[in-house]
């Protein structure tokens, strides 16, 4: 019964993770108007699943890190109620954030839950030194690095674009307003009908495209292809980075093969993204900064490179933190960043760790009392 509860808690975490995180890789595709929401989330689902499959072979170090090994005594890791507390504490935190449309970090939630349940269980025996060096430093440094690198890369790409003679064109979304019809009864008792249709161009919903050629090909088509590829890289990297973190909680269930565990977690994660990711998707796509396809491609390229590198080296960075940092870097470069929205996101990040810690600590104490 207790092992079944652990498995369900891990699945709840995977679903919440997919709902909050799956769209982040393709947020720039939707935000720049390159594609619509449904096509974007479909592409995210396919590429995230691919990353999850790759994690079976490339991300074993992350599995070990998020099992709690090195942070708490091995005897505690072998207790199912410890893993249940971590999974449920992190899952509930991420699920609440998803419902209000805030993009938070599953990594951060897991870290908070590990801390809460670990301190409740062993007190001062908790390895605070490893907590800082292995977990906290990458989480703090990565979004700052992403913001700086995306800003620098945007400036470099802008320079080369001008050198190649590629120019930007602004397109206004023109649509009809309500048609007004007026019927008039003439002196000769005939009836005439006059219609008036107003045309409106909305600057707020403008889109930017690129004109010119790169190696004989349309610059916009080349950029769109690269943008799709970069979004796929980010989603692939997220699957590669997040799947083993959740599977790490299932290591104590020896009856389930680790490869099968990753497959199940990947499928549940995909469903979470397909069903429940729109609110967070809108925040990431539309509310941090307006962007065109070139700017979106730049942000994605930095996010994908940083997260993939971190995953292969066993560093538990947050795809959310890196992605938001990259998009914010673009907004800083274009001077269009919404600092009010950024402050709300930063507040949600600040609250993530203590909320997950409190929930997991209370649950661990409750399960310990009942067992």
C-alpha cells in the first residue's frame, strides 16, 4: 500500500511538472506568432518525450542526486514515507502555481521538499554543505547567466543580420469592426439600405518578420526552421533534465525497473502538458516581453545549450529559471521587458522552496506517526 502511494505521488509530481513546464520550451514560438498554441504544445510533447527517453542513457547522475543520496543518511532514503513526502510536497507546490499561471521550478520544489522532509527526519544530520554546493548555487547562477548570455547573443545576431542586409518588417493586424446598416424610406416609397464597415489596425498585436536572403534562401523561412529546432532543443533538454529527478524518488521501489519508471513518468508528464499548461504558457509567451521570431530563437538557443550542458554534467539547474532568464535578457536588450510581471515571477520563485518544505515536513511527520 505504501509503495503504491509512493508511485501515485511520483505520478502526481510528473503530471504537475508537465503542466507547468512542458510549454516553456515552445513559449517563444507562440509568443512571436510563429505558430499557434496547439501546434506549439504538440511539438513540445514530442520533443520532451524524446528527451525523457534519452535520459535513460545520459542522466544517471541526476537520478542519484534527487534520490536524496548524500543529503541524508542512507537508511532514510530507504524509507518510502520519505520519498512520498518529497514527491507530494513538490507536486502540490507546482500544481498550485500552475493553477494561478506562475512558471515555477520543479527542481526548486523538489529541493524544498528534500530539505523539509530531511530536516524533519534527521535534523542536524542533514548535509547542508552539499545542499548549497550541488543544488543552490546552480539554481541561483543559471538564470543570471542565461539573461546575460541571451542579451549578448541578441546583440551579436543583430549586428550580423544588418551586415547580411536582412531587414525587419512590421505587420499590423487589420480586421473589420462591426458593420452598421441603415435603412431609409424614400419619398417615392422605395427602401434603400446603406452599410458602413470600419477597418481597424491594432498596433498592440503587430508582428515582425524579416526580409532578405541568407545563402539564397528566404531569411524568414530559415529563421522559422531554426526557431522550431531551438524550441525542440529546449523541450528535449527539459525532458532530459526533469525526468530523472522524479525517477530518483522511485529508486527504493526495487520491483520497478528504472527504465520502465522513466517511460511511465515521461508519459504522465506529457499528459500534464497537453491537458493543463495553457495558463503558464500564456505567462511565458505573452507577459514577460513581446518578441519576434528572431528574438525567440536567440532565447531558446541559450536555454537549450545551458540546460543540456547542465544535464550531462549532473547539475540540477531549472529549465524554468534558465528559460525565464533568457526571455528576460531579450526583453532587457529590446527595452520591452515587463518588470511588474518579472517581480511576480520572482516572488513565486522565492515562495516555492519554503512552501514545498513545509508541506513535505508536515506530511513526513504525519506518515511517520501513522506508520
